[in-house]
C-alpha cells in the first residue's frame, strides 16, 4: 500500500485550514454550516472510536475515569503489533475520506493534529520500530519500572500491582521475541551504544533479596487504611512474585542481552544503513520535526545557527573578563571547581532555588498558570550513569546527580528552565488542563514540546534568571548543544560521520563535559531524528513571536502570546504558525480573556 507521509498529511491539512476564507454568501451559508456539521460528526466518530480502542489496548486511558492501576501489562507481541498497524492504516483511509475544507475551523486544527499523529503511528508500525525496544537512552526493562515507583492508594491497587508482577514474564518474553526479530534483519541499535546498558538488568536479577529491588518499593510504606494483617499478606505475595516471576524474567533478559543481542548487534552507525534506511530516517525526520525538510537542509541550518551562537559566546566570554580564546575558556569551564557542586544535595538545592526564582517572575510572562506543581528528585541510581542530565514532565523534575564533575552549575539555570518551569513541568500540565479538546490533543509532539522548552532557556535572559556571564554562557552553550544536534544527527545518520567525529564537534562547540558528550552522542546514534526536535521547534516559536511583535507593535502582550502558544498543547509546527497568524489577526488577545 502506498504510504502517506506525515509531512504530506500536514501539508494537506494545513492547506485546507486557512483560518480566513472569503465570507460565504447568505444563500450558501446554511448549506456550508450543514456540510461542516456532517463532516465534523464523521471526523469525531473516527477519532472517538479509535481512542476507545487505544484504551482497550492499554495505549491510553479514559480521561473521564480515575487513572487506577491496571491488572496487566500491555501486549506487545508481533500479532498484536500487526493488528495495530492494520487499525491505524484503516483510520488513515477513513480520514482521507473527509475533506478538511468541509470541517468547522476548530475541527480543522484537530484534524491536522490527529492525522499527523495517526500517520506517524502508521510509519512506526510499517518500519516495525517495536522490534528495537532498547537504545542508549532507555529500554523496556527500565521504562516499565515507573509502575513500581507510582504510589498505591488502596488494597485494590496493590492487588492490581501484584497481577502486573505476575504478568511481567509474559511481557518480557514478547519484548525479547521482538528483539530477536529485529536482530535477524539487522534492525538493532549500534553495538557501541549498548555498553553498560544492562546495569538495570543486573541490579534486579542479581539482588539477593526481593526487598532490595525497585519492584518492592510500594510495599515499603503502605497506606494506613489497609489493615496490618492484609498489609502483611500483600507484602508476602509481593516478595514471592518478585522472586518467582520478576527476577527470573530480568535474568533471562540479561542472558539474552549479553550472550546474543550485543554480540550480534550491528556495527554501523547510520540509520540509513538499516533496512530501507533512507526512507526510515526520513520518516523519523518527519515524525520529530513535523516538517518535510531533508537531512541536508537540516544540516545546513545547524551549521548556520552554530556560527551565530559562537559569535554570542565570544561576546559573553569578553564580559566574563576571560583573556584567552574560546577553547581555553571551555577548558576553564570544564575544570574549575568553582563551577561544580560538592554534593548531590547541593545540586538539588541549587535547582530548587532557580525554580523558585522563576515563580517570582511567572505572572509577568504568563497569564495562565497551571495548577499542577512539580517535585525535584534525583535520577534513580540504576539509570543515572547513562541518563541525560535531567528530565521533566507533569509533577516532576529529575536532576542527574551522578558524576558531579560533569554537572556544571553555570548550566543549571538553563537546564532548570527547560525541564521544570516554564518548560516541560509547566507546559505539559497546561496542555492537560485544556478540557475542551479531544484526548489525542494531550499527546506529546516532540518538535513542539522540546522547541518550547528550548525557547524557555532563551526566555531566561529576558526574565533576569541568568545573574552572571557564566550562567549566560551556560545558556548559550545549551543553545549550541541543540544547534549541534542538527549537525551531528544528520551527520551520523545521512553523511557517514563517525562517533568520534560527532563527539569532537560537541567538544569544540559546547561547554558540555566529556561524560555528557559521550552519553549524548550515543543517544543520538541509537535514537535517529529525536535530537532534531529541539532547535527547529525553538526556531518556529521565535519566528512566530517576531512576526507577532512586528505586526502588533505596542499591542503585543508577551503573556497573551505565551498563553496562546501553550493553550494549543502539542501540535505540529505548521499548526502553531497558523494559530499565531490568527492571534495576530485577532489583535493579540489572550485566548483565556477571549473566553470570558
């Protein structure tokens, strides 16, 4: 079957969703309204049915029901995956039976977002991404551990959790079968990026006692509402299942990973060396950038942006009073003890202080503030050695306290703005609080979400978050880091770059530590395209803001602009740009004030 790319889907949807069409004549207006009503109903029926199917597949949850603990893990076997591909291809065909021009204006936005989402899901199934459930950044055996770290509220949730523990061998077996299928056709991460990634497997499989594993976490502190005798029974069942089901499953996965998977994993680096590799890499570019740019175009954008950032770096270095050249300044930043925390607690407390500095300025830049707060926690020790520097989301800002000499304090303000507020731990809750949109609008689109978070790093300069030239340089280093990703990701996956060449590029153009450079490059090698999201997304937001500022002049309100961007939730970049055009035409009004 001929596949419709996400980019083509976006182009079609957006071409038909121009917000300002010529007004219909009086005679045709009722007919147009009836047509829109019918088209809206057809579209809504499609996505509602598909979303209910996702819930049954354990790929989503019902927003109208409390999100309890499931009593089983998702099915991921090849037969289920094939059925999912067939389902999404059918949805795509039905969507193509609707003319976007026939939809009402709000539904045209939903259509553009939903069609892009379904097209990306079809492409992932077509290339059988599920046959590679491990990369340098994450793996199914680590990702599933979030279940163990989630607080349980009552006995029913504990019983459901126990059922998940019992189901874990089945789930692991299906994932290992998928990995074997990928291995057989050369669809694996590069061998060099898998070194040490078995540490979580070792920690679970090799634990002497069930109580020493992360899977026992919910039993350490149990709700007082559960009677003590029942708590004791639940704990005993938990220990038994960890010993009889969980640890053997991890041990089996460890043996397979060490004895079969890593020795036979591919030794090439480029995504284009994979089966149908050129098409595969282009599908990842489309998925993660929501554009139809080529690898060569993105590479050139990265080189041009890097030159601009280096000029800013030079100016900031002068403000810091440093007398040497840029390489000497980078060496100074990487090695001087004044720039590094002495203890994990010091790093965490500095992150908390920066987050509170934003709180004091939030109402000057945002009209709508999310209700959801976030906690600051260290990255779990079993993941930290190969984990990124931090990660944020609804309710949490994870800070990596492993290898403190690699965690520069001058970069911490930019990192905190990106991962906590007003970045991920701010943007995602705002999206979740938009209750008048379909549930698929709450899904995460990397180009938008990562672009927003990177934009927030730049915004820190306007907000007065950076108090020294070193902190400003840390922000610029992070901007350079993301611009470098455009160069490095495309260089590796389309232009024959080596791992050492990619590491050298980051070393020469950013202040990142050698440890961070190694883990980051391995992440890009094993996760094609994802690194392209950040800078291209930021560029789209900056471009839209400049357009609005020029068009609105004194009427431009930064709070209204930010509210408009965030109210959309995650959307493809062309949808964001179209929405800002509407914002300009409406005189720059806040979407929340417009609702009153």
